C-alpha cells in the first residue's frame, strides 16, 4: 500500500494557468485537454461564445456576460502522469476565488501574449503564486502573430517579476514567418509543419540545421540563438522548484504549437504534490492517512440536480468512496458516499483519489471554504486566504417579512465564498463585502433565482474593512468596546473593524498601536 501510495503521488501534477484576459488561457486549456484525450474537438477551437453556452451554463449571469464565473477542475492523463488543471475565473472581480484556487496547486503555467508582455493581471496573479513559492512554467503565446523580440520579453519577466528566466526553446521566425522552435539544450529543431518530429542538429550554424531554418534570416537566427545560449541562464531544477526561475517556452496555442513541450515540462520538472502545513505539522503527500481541504464551493453546477459541490484538494493518503471523514471545524464525521472527478465536461464517481487530486463532494451546506477533512486526526490546514472586501453594502429586502430567510441565504452564500458577510455588533442589519462589483450581481441573481428573494443594495457608511487582533485579548476587547458601532463579526465570529475610508483607518491605527489591522485573513 505505501509503495502504491508513493507511486500514485509521484504521478500527479496539479496546476493552474495564470494570465491576463485574452492572452490565450482558454485556447491553451483546450489544447492541453486534447493532448490528454479529455475532449474530442476536431480542428480549430470553437468560438468562445458557443462554448460558453454548451458548457456548464448553470448560471444565467455567466452566459449573459460571456465570462467564466465558475472555477472548475479538469483531470486528464498524459504519458505517465495524471494532471489536475484547476481553472480560474478570468475576470478580476472574482479575484478572491482565483487566489483560493491557487492555494490548491503545486505549479502554474504563466501565459504571456508575445506582443504584449507582462500585463497587470499576470503580475497580480504571479504575486499570489510567489507568496507560496509556486513554481512557474512560462509559455510565450501567439508567436504566429506580430511579436516582440524574445530577449525583450525575457528581460521584462526578469525585471517586472524579479524572476530568473531560462529559455528552453527559441522561436524560428515570428508572425507570418513563425516556423517552429529551436530546443536550446538539446540542439534540436521542431518545425511547425511536423509537430511531432524533433530533428537533432549539431548547433544552429551546423549544416544539418540548414534546411530546417529560415533561409533569409539564417545569419540573424544563428546570432540570436548563440546569444541566447551564452547569455541566458541554463535551466536549474532546484531554482525552478523554489520559485526563483522559470523555464520559458515559445509557441502558439491556437496553432497547437509548443503545447506538447509545456505538458512534458510539467511532467518532468513540476513537483509532485507538496507537503501542506497544518499548525506545527507538515502533512506529507505520502502520509498514509487521508487529509484534504476545501478551497471552493460551487452551487447548482447542473441545473438538473440542484446540488452544491465542495471542491477539496486531497493532501495525503487515499480518499475512497464510501469512507467516513472527520470535519475538523465541527468534529463530526461525514460520509463521502459520492466523491466526484471532473473530466472537461463530465463528472464521474471517484473511487480513489490521492494527494494532488481534486474531488467534488456533494453536500447540502455542511462544508465551508477552508474546512479540513481527515481520517480522524484533529488537524487544520492553513492557507486558504480571505481578502478584505473592497466594496461593502447593506442588503435591502423588498419584502421585509422575509428577513429570516435572507439571513439564512446570506449565511449560505458566505459559506460558499460568493460574498463575505459581516454582522455588526450593534445589531444593525448585516453587511456584505465583495472584491468586485460583479460578485454583487451574482449574489442578487442567486438570491432571486434560488431563494425567491428580490433585493437591492445600498451603500453602507463603511468602505474599508480590516480583521483586528492584538497580542493580548484584553487589548482587542478594549478596542471592541470603545468602537462597538464600527465593529462586526465575520462568518467565523472573528472581529473586523469597519471604517469609512483609509484615512480614518490610519487615524485609528495610530491611536491604537496595540491593535493589528489585517487585510488578509487565512481561514483556520
Ligand atoms: P483567454 O481570455 O486568456 O482565455 O484567451 P482565449 O484563449 O480566449 O484567446 C483570446 C483570443 O486570442 C482568441 O480570439 C483566440 O483565438 C486568440 N488566440 C489564442 N491563442 C492564440 C495564438 O496562439 N495565436 C493567435 N493568433 N491567436 C490566439
């Protein structure tokens, strides 16, 4: 069993794709899945709009806006590996969802548009990866279009992200003349017209390379690649694993070029499921007892089954269908009768899952984001963060008789991570907090469609929210008592301070030096 477990763990690669909208994440995802045989789509990628409609159109709002609100997981096998690709919403209004998802991966592919370089969302998502030292493989996409000079792109990654780069391939031509890639370490050429075939040569200047390189610009290409080989860093596995260096591949997702290199790189270099911190203990992926944490809750994925799915990342042991797991927050046992795997557009019962795997657990509100499941051990995983909302609103109900129902509905929405919920200490109506305005639209639509509760939002007198703590509980208590009208409790009962603006927050922070005002809270 232990040997079996070690083998199962060693095969797994769990990753996400980070990019700025339009860089090509969707296209790349589709190509990766094609490699894994997870979907059969002949020829070109279908138009995004079409796809949105045929896909999990569990929510009208998602269709209307043509954006992906849901975070989902896709599992596929390729070569010797099992890949779990965790998809993240492209729109920045759902950023907190994305951050939570990134806590469940061991590696990421960063897609950069070759004409645009590092864009703002890429930078932001990269920073989140850096917090956890997640190793990053870079894919410079759209080489079949007008592109920037590769050296310039590498420099930009190094400067803007403070991340070392190691080009693994080098583009042969660009835009209309893009013909393939030169593999720097192996001295091999792969041409676009023969995606599978790699031809070994004795260097870019060798006779054996002559027929494979562009005739017109051959001199320039030799110069470029020689410079790349001399001046750029060679790939260093340890530096990559520590998140200090990224291997860089060039290609075109649309033309399905360079995608195989990426998937091979993930299999070869990306780490197997990492150990996860639970208090003072590091839980190793090969520890025999099952542990897992919830990083995402999704409701109504399939309109025909009004269900709620908790996405858990398995951290150790073997999650088996039918087993009982302990929910650390309540200490209660939970039967896992129907854990599910997701394969592109379908799901399937999961009989066994191992560290790195993501399974969906149907439930009726028992599980919350950040929950830990174990085979009996009393541990809690750290690290699914909560970010202070940027927008705070009171929810106004059209039918005041339904206040109790609203309270329950908001509690459920907050447990799913749709919004954050704060109950003021002075007993005034609850306040919801979101990172982006679209989340409010989602809340409104779901309250109407699922609970029959038409609502509107009104401005609260607060715009800033911070979790408060101090070395001594007495200090917190003193502050809470002095500021009762500006204090609220979050879902876990933790105290937050609400301020009208950053200015008054700073003012209070100066007056109360013993109090810490945090804009990130890790679930625990
Ligand atoms: P996302 O917003 O990052 O998911 O980007 P998409 O995958 O939807 O791609 C955005 C647009 O760029 C679409 O029109 C794609 O067809 C196009 N695109 C993606 N990859 C490539 C590529 O390699 N070359 C070219 N020319 N276009 C691409």
